[in-house]
């Protein structure tokens, strides 16, 4: 119980610290006051529009990754389970390599044409085929 409370307090301290860390250093008291809309308007904008969403997103991503890891370890009944065990890492690497090698990762006219063609196929439906009424509608 004490460990959970200590780790929760540590997450809270690190969350507040992440609000204070940025490209420019701000004193803690004005920076935290700017979170509630008081003080310099520029500092209020930076704290509310840049740093607070970044800190919330970091905490949410960290929590979801931890939850996903715990769920996978519980599902596989293996306390040492990791994503590479079921091929997640290898499949992600394969997808990245295919996207880079085929040119889908870079904006190009070919990629735009391919996306349009794919969208047309999805709209018209695979069951209609290439010469169906729906395919003729999208030409």
C-alpha cells in the first residue's frame, strides 16, 4: 500500500516537473499560476496550450503502455512476456520497411493515386468488381 502511494506521489511530482521543463526556464510559481489563467498572457498560452497537453499525453501514453504490458503478461501467464514474444515488434518493422521501400512513406503523386484507388475500391465494395455499377460511378 505504501509503495503504491509513493509511486503515485512520484508520478505527480514528475507530472508537475514536466510542466516546468521546456525550451525556456520559467520560475515555478508564475508557471503554475499560468495554468489557471493568471499572470503573463504569453506564459498562460505556453502553459495551457503547449506544456499541459504534452504532460497529459505523456502520462496517458505511459499509463496505457503499462496497462497493455500488464494485460499481456496476465493473458500469457508469463511475467517476462514482451511484445516481441507474439511478433508485434517484427510486424511493425516489416510494415515500416514496406512503407519506406514502396514509397508510401514519402508524399508523391503515385502515393496519392494509390490512395485514391484504394478509397474507390472501398467505396464501391470488392463484391461489385471492377466493372460493376459502383465502379463505373467513380470513374
